[in-house]
C-alpha cells in the first residue's frame, strides 16, 4: 500500500501526483491488514523519498522569489500581514470580532491600544521553509527599535479599510481624515510541529487517533503512526493554545488526520468567552457556496472524532448512546461557534492582507 505512495515520488520519472494522499493510503493499509512493521519500514523510506521530492521543488530560486515578495516588493507583504490582517475581514465581521475592539487605555487588557504587544507564534505544518522565508522579519522591512524615544516597533491598523473610522475617532481623538493606527510591539516565532525536510526522519505522516481506523487498535500498537504522540501535543503545545487570544488558520484543509489540533482549538473557543478564530477558506471561483457552514461542519467533524476517542479511552467501550449524545450536541455547538469563528473566503483572484503574492 505505502509502496504505491513511494512510487509517486520517483525522482527519475518525475512522477509527483497524489502526494497528499498517502496518509489515507496508510490508514487503508492498516485497515486492510498489512503488516504494521512493513508499513513502518515503508513509511521511513517514504520520508526520504518525499524529502528528495521537496528538495527538487523548493529551489534557491523559489526562496529568492519568496523573499522578494516578502520584503523588497513595494507591498512589503510580511509587514502587511502583521499590520493589516484585520483588513481581510468583512465590515460585518470586523464589527463583531472582539479582538479588534479598542481598550479604554494602554493598560486595558480587554482591548487593543497603543503599546499593545502582538506576540505571534506560527505553527507551520509544511515541511519546507517557504513560509519561514516569507514571514522572516529581515532588516529590509523591520527594525527592532525604529524610534529613539520609544521601544515600539509596529504600526498596527485595527481598521485597515476604514470601516469604523468614526468610532475610533470618537474614542481616540484621531482626526477624521486619518487612518487609525496604534504604536505597538511586535515579536514573532515559528515552529514546525510535523518536522522539516532538512531532517527527513522528523517528518510526521499518519493520523490523529486510533478511532480513525476501522479496526480496533491500542495506541501502543500503532504509535509509530500517531502524529500527536510524536509532536507531543499536550506537552509542547497545549500551553501555547491556552495562552492564545486569536487563532488564524491559513492554507490548511481542516482534515481529520490532524483533528488533534482542530479539537483543541475548538475546545478553546467553547471554554473561553474572549477567544476567536479566523479561517481562510479557499474556494473555486464561479460557485455559490456557504464557506462558513463548511468550516463549521469540518470543525464539528474533528471535534466529534476526538470526543469519541476520549470516550474509548475512558470506558474502553464506545456505547452507542454516548455517541448519539455527542451527535445531539452538534447543533448547540455550531450555534456557539458561529459567534466565535470568522471565515475569509478567497481564491486566486482575491487580494489578501495576510499573504499578498
């Protein structure tokens, strides 16, 4: 089963199709009764084949071009992300999102104002350094201390499209014809929970929990394929999620094989009144679709999958009534999430603040 996936990365034949499907091939292989030992050996070989494939694709020229768009182009895309990302929200969503609300003064922790610290932590699930190059705060676009009299290093725009300029003028005293900004602090860091191509053995492929298999297995039996086991989700990332005020998902499919992340983000939203989520959802142009409905259904699917797994861990017996109880809660959970989740639909023709390529 996994050997079929390995063939997709045959360098000599340049066959690169279906590269994202091998996690489901792995699940199908386990369900079909393939030897776990053989599958693990195939997966280890696949890590190196995939790293070779990525090295072929992500050339120095690609990284140079990314760096140009991020720093040397007039748009200064990386800084646009940090300064103007709220400009991707619709007028209605900007009015609703609590993250954009202005505090009474710079000491008010319930809103943004001058001297607010924006501490970005990026979790890059890509195995390459492409996004790292894009988001890198290099000397051509960023100064850690641009002012002699203050340590602030970011001009943040809470309303980049001037949707609510009158409200901000009233609260802050800015002139009516000026774009509102806050003199703020910026720090950022980036992590690769699923590994890097430069370290092929660190690249994680697999699934989130044993409930995604049709046959019953103990965690210990398939732990080589359990991604949360190896990226140590609870130990390394739970505190990070606990401390976040705003989650932003960009460039990910909200797939079931990564449901550990979506479950924990959704739990944060449901348990904490002030936490919110922005999801960038790519759609093909020409069709009329309800992007927010699709996103909410994906989150609920991952939430349900992880909850069923937790029931199995607690009772060692998934009772039908308990599963049905979870299903009954879906409607109320969706209603609760509607107020906390903001969806930015986009396609290739959309100009985004967060990623201006």
